[in-house]
C-alpha cells in the first residue's frame, strides 16, 4: 500500500493520498510497537483512531508486519508525520489529517504535541469520537491518567 500511495502522490498529490500514505506507514509502524500492560488490559482504549480516507481514488488498505524493529518503526512514523503534515498543508481544514498526525506524535512519544494538535481543532471537530480517543491516549501517556480516564468514561470505553 505504501508504494501504491507514493506512486499515486507522484501523479495525484491530493490531501487524501498523503493522508492514506501516512496511515499506511503508521499502521505498519504499529507492528513494531512493543505492547504495554495497559495495551493488554484495555485494548479498546489504546486503539489509535487512524483513518483511511475512502474518498480517495485508491481504495486499498493493506498492512503487513515485519520483524520487531524500533528503528523501522521510528522511520515509518517520521515519514508518516511528513505525509500528514503535507495533507494538512494542502487543506488546513482536513480533520482526519490532524487526528492521524496526533496519533503519530503520540507514537513518537511527543504526547504534548499530540494534545496540542487536537487542541488546534475547532470545537465541533475536537469533540468527535476519534479526536477524543487520541486526546485521551495522549493524556494517559503524558502521565495525566485522571484526565484520560474522564475522557474514556465519556467515550464509554
């Protein structure tokens, strides 16, 4: 999928294609993530709300894992970050791009940047389920567990 989206972006540099490229890289990077006890205890709480944009001309969503390698994870996440930033640059009102970028920031352990990214959204977009989920995840990882718990309870997770 990554190769397909990269090829598509060389011909059709739409926000959706950059978003989908970033999602593909981030999902691939998640195969390298070492699961924590919280991930096992509350698997639904810690699901990143990454979202492919199905309005793109490319409707493929394929992910496969490789060997556990944190360097590969970091490379993929940093590359995905650039893709999401490019998607947002092409359309600053592209909410999916912000949510996906916040997921990548959290995975890169830039928790406050993830929180800040969600805080930049207009209130109606900030209150979406996906935005609130990554907001809770980032707060939890930033050692603000009480705040995360309040958000998760509102999400009924």
